[in-house]
């Protein structure tokens, strides 16, 4: 029988469990933009509680590329100092940590919001170079790898999506061409840093003419064949529809994908109790699961689950933390 607290391999990493804490805007900064003590405490609690792997909050490259007014970027003054401290906390508890990168818009030098169709080849090279710079900076700060967010509604999800990309060069048209921008990035990171590269992808795009599940599956296979080390599955929006569904909406897809590729596949979203998660582990090919809001509700809840052999997150799913873009629970004071 598999259990969420199994010690296991995840690519080159040895994990303390199958549970992954997935990105959450930390936001709390003080003293000229440095992270507050609260964030370090949260990492200490998470890392100590039995989590297997941590994915950082999302970093942009360009300070102007803002998802929200307080979204962070890799070039803020305290980045190396703050994140060296955070990666040290994780490593002291044998927990690997990947830094997440996302472009919301992309500034190609001429246009601060260059659409996928408008990007010149020089613009594509600029974007790819920025990813490498981010990966290097992650590496200086002690991260064990990078996660490229090419899911949700971020720039690379739009670039790879036929709804947005009608380019007529080798970066548009068929699946391989639309994915080429990312495949080249993966190769560059592998050559220059040898980092773990994780990709966060959408299962589908619900717009007419957008990415279908069939094509998303094809893309995931191409990513795996071309050097990606793990794949996390998400949706275009973090929708209430997903929260309300009875069966996990990404499960069938994750099950099929995990059977077809030999890199770790991470099932994400709306996982709240240990029994359900162990049932998923023992009735599908899924081996890794990520959670976000449960860690916002209580950073060290896993310690109690582990001790009791059961548990349910106290997250009520009100979504206030998500709406307000804060890693703070609005239901509980502590
Ligand atoms: C406060 C908060 C911050 C988030 N920040 C990020 C982020 O930086 N990057 C990201 O990819 N997803 C982010 N998400 C989305 C989560 O990673 C996750 O996909 C989503 O919340 C669904 O998982 P859950 O049901 O376990 O919370 C955030 C979600 C919340 C609630
Ligand atoms: S604010 Fe709401 S959704 Fe966020 S962690 Fe707290 S209870 Fe869960």
C-alpha cells in the first residue's frame, strides 16, 4: 500500500513524503523589501512537518512584469539573501526546493506587452536568455531547480496555445513548433546549469480553439522526451468549478499521463484529506500531489496528519487568500 508519507524518489531527489507544497505568494515584506520573519517561520514549519518538496512563490524576471501590484521579481534587492536563508531552512530538513518563474506579460524591448504573434526572433531569444538568468540566480540562492510556469494564464501558456499563437514561423503552427520556445529553454538550462526543470502545464484551455486535453497530453510527452524532469498539472483558471467537482477534475488526465511518461507527474488542486489522497495513490498511477491553501491555513498541518495517520485540512475553501493574493488565512487568527 502506498502512503502520502512514503519516503520516495522524485527524479534525482529523495523526498520525505509524496506531498508537495505548491507556489503561494509570500508577499510579507518589510525593511526595504526584504522578507519578514513570518515567511522564514512558515518555511521552517513546512519543512519540518514532513513535506516532500517545496515550490516557491512565483517570480517574474522584470520588475515591471506584475501579476498583481505586490507580485515579486527575481531582481528585488534582498532576493539572494532572503532565499539563501529559505533554501538553507529547507535543506536543513532534507527538503528540496524549486524556484518558480512566470512571465505574465513579456517586454521584448519595443513593446512592454508583446503578444506571442508579435514576438520577433530576437524577442524570443531575449525571453529565453531571461529564463537562463533566472535559473542562474535561483542556483546562486541555493535552489535545487526551476519550475517554469507555462500554465494558468501566464505568457508561456498563451504562447503555446493555438488560441493565441498563429505564428507562421518555426515557433507557431503545430504542437512541436508552439512548444519549441520552451524545449529550447529546457536544453539551455540543462547545458548551462544542469538543474531540475519542472513544468507547470494546463490540462486544457476552455476557450473555443484553445488547447485541448489531447494536445496538452502530447505537449507533456514532448516535454518529458526533451529533458523536463517533472510535470505539474493545473488548469487555466483556479476555478470554483474545480473546487465543487466531486471527483478530482485532473485525476483521469494525471493517471493517463503518469502511465505514459517516466518522469514524476504532480496532481494539483483541491486535495484536502489524507484518506482521499491515499485512495488516489492506491487506485491510480499518481504518485505525487501538491497542495497550496492547506499550507496557508496551517503551515505545519502535515506533522499532525503523520502522527495521527489521518487528517483533514482546516482550510474552508473561502478563497480569500487567493482573491487577496496573500499567503495569509483569513479564517484563523494564528
Ligand atoms: C495565496 C495563494 C497564492 C498562490 N500563488 C501561486 C504562485 O505563486 N504560483 C502558482 O503557480 N500558483 C499559485 N497559487 C495557486 C496554487 O499553487 C494552487 O494551484 C491552487 O491554489 C490550487 O491548489 P490548492 O487547492 O491546493 O490550493 C496560489 C494560490 C493561493 C491560494
Ligand atoms: S483564507 Fe480561506 S481558502 Fe485561504 S487558507 Fe484560509 S480558509 Fe482556506
